[in-house]
C-alpha cells in the first residue's frame, strides 16, 4: 500500500460552528490524506517540517492566517523545500485574509475542491528579521506586517474575547492601544526613506479581512506595498473605521504608499510588530522579498503579473 501523499495539519481544539462542521467533514476524507493534529500554539511549524521529512509533498494548513504562517515557516526551515512542496489552505480562522487574497472560498468543501484541482500559483514570500526575547529572529510572513498601533493592538487581543466576538476583539484592543503615545518610525529602502507613526507592508491587497488597504499590490511581482501614516490619533483611526465600513479602507486620509523589495524600519526599542495578525516581536525590522518562492494551491486568475 502506498504512503498517503497529503498531510493535513489542524487544531483539534478549535471551537465554533465552523470547527464542528470541519470535524464532521474530516470523516469523509480520502485515504491519501494523513491527519496531523497540532499540540500547542506554534506547533504547526515543527509538524509541517516533520511531514516533509517523512516524504509528504502537499501540506494543507487548516486554520487562520496564523496557522498558515506557522506551516509556511515549517516548510521553510530549509529553503530548498519551497520548490518541492505545495501548500493547500482550508480557511477556518477569524479573518482568513490570505485565503481571501487568493480567491480561496471560505467554504471548506469548495476550498477542498480547489486543492483537488491542483492549480498552483507562485507567490512572493517576504522574510522578516526582528527582535524577540531570544534575540534577533527571522520569520516568513505571507500577507502583511505592521509596526506600531496594530502591533500593540494584536499583542493586546484577549483570546477569550476573540473566541466570543471574533473580529470585534481587535477593534476593542485597538481602542486600548490608542491611549499610548505613537512611536516615531523611520523606513529606509534602496532609493528612498520616509517617516511616520504607523507603517504596514502588504504582500497583497487585503488587510484585516475583506478590506483592501493596498489597492495596487500584486502577490507575485517581487515587491511589497508600504503604507505609511504620518500621524496616528483618534481622528485618523475614526476615518479608517468609517472607510472600512464603506469598503474603502485604501482611501485613508493622509496615507502614503511606496513600493519596495527590501526594507528596514527603525524606531523606539520595544515597538511592537505584528505579522499575519499575530504579535511576533519588536523593532528593529528588516524585510526582503523572495520572488515567487511559495507554491500555493489556489484558483486560477488573470490578475497576477506574467511569468
């Protein structure tokens, strides 16, 4: 009997109606899929790396953007693996920003159909270096990375509240983060620099769910789109909330955009950084883009830049 070819990594303790339906769906999976349960926050990385060592070449991340981030970092523990592994996505998270970006259905059944079709898109993969309690750390991110207000907001999210109210937990944490004095940030890249009190670099258009913060971003053009707010206060955030509700977050008054392939951001020691919706560390931050490095099973599109 041949070895199963697909490893599906999932959180067995996930709650909510979607998680219940997912567990019911798991019972009908074909024999070529091996189920791998996470054991703790962060364990998806080591599980993905071990699955590859065991010979699996399709790794499915079942969860939200944080789970996908962990799986990608597990695949990337040796760079050569990115050329040999396909990433599948079953979106079960709160925001599912990366799945939305790639046009992957939020329906588990339809997302699985996308995986079965086997169409591969080559996606840029940004690599970030930042400070943690363990020292300087390198980590891939898939969708976006933010410094300042959203780093504080994500870091302060109550997990208990998030399970109860979903995305509203981030809004509550953002209001709390606004009480602090915003940091003075400086970004540098080849050929330019800028300053501001909040910065976020996007690999794609989406931010915080279905909202387009980076309207000109393309996931496979070798660039990140950097959004900079010169000033952060209650008025600018109120404008952001209103524009989000209108579906026009990219019309944030005062926002300035730059396109970069490498980037450094400096500011006060201890300034928070979030990547793909999770707190990861503090400044200083260095980012470089690895063009078209990640192979993702996703619907066909004509919007990507030509090969």
